[in-house]
């Protein structure tokens, strides 16, 4: 297995003539929880879209477990949850999960499905209803359950806790830790630095299309905390980092 689960090397991307990614270098290790932070418009979602070949980098290279990301087989170990996830409104929750797993040639396992839905407290009666009746939080849980059931080696999650209530957030964090214990990796974006601080082995800060920090949350505090005295919060370190 490659030393890198995901690797970006000198990746550039323009959208409508405007630079969005400016020479991004980033390497994720297999099995780690990795958080990507940045202000709105920093380029986080574009970085993920390039990974899945939804858009083509203007320059640079991206690899997935050592394979060029442009080959569909290279993307087979990945499971992706977009920021604005919406299941087909006419499918029930169970039908959606069965359909999605079928596309990935993952056999339906009733016990595994029950374990995943129980882990996020997505009720069996909700799974029998059509997605058109789901709240934002329920829809997000459905998407997360689909990722958990995929069995993929690397999950890529764009703002995965959006819409989750405090209990669901806590349950999802437990599920992420279990994934790490199984040796599966997670690459997530989040505006909630406290979640990154609590969960992630390492993190990166993307600002104006450039990687301005890569390391552990503790290293970020030490490097950008602002001097002596009480230890800076990760939020303050983040602000200092992007200001620099």
C-alpha cells in the first residue's frame, strides 16, 4: 500500500478565470482522521471536486493510494458525502441505501445496516419513509450511514456535521473514532475548529487557494498561538495563521 492515501502535488485550478487553488501540496496518511479548515471561498470544496475528477486541475498531480486520480479504478477506495447531500426524494431511506450499495457492488447486510443506523439513531420507521419527508438532519444522517456502510478504505466528507443536532454530532464522532480503530481513514472539511481539534490526528488550513498550515492541532496552536501566556485556542491560532 502507498505511504499516502491521498496526495496533492502542486495543484492549480482556476474557475471563470479566477485562481481557486494555487500550487496546493498535501499528503494524507492511510487510516488517519484529517481535517481541512478554511474560510468560505478558500477552495476547500474545489479541492475535493478535483480529487473525484468532477473538475480537472489546470496543473499538478493527484494520487489515491499511489494511483492517478483520473482513473476510475483509483477512486474505488473512496466514499464521498457532498456538503449539500440530497437523496432522491421518491426513494425510501432503505431503498436509497440498497441502491447506493448496489452501485458499489456491496452486498446488502441487514445486521450491518441496523448497526450503522443505530450508531446515528436513524430510526427504522424513518428508513421506511420517502426521503421527501426528511429534515435536513435526517437527510445528513442517511448520507453518513451510506458512507459508513460502503466499507471503503477512505471517506471524504464535506461539512459532514452540518444539520446534526448535538446528540447526533456526538454519536457521529464516536463512529469516526471506530473507523479509525478499523484502519479506515477520513478526510473531512469543517468550519467547526473545535470538532477538528477534538477528532483529527492532523489538519490543514487552506487560505486563498494556498496551504498555509499542515500539522497537528497542537502544532497549529504552538506555531500560531501568539506568544507566551495562556495557551491560545485553535480558533485564535487559525485567525493568526490566515492573517500572516
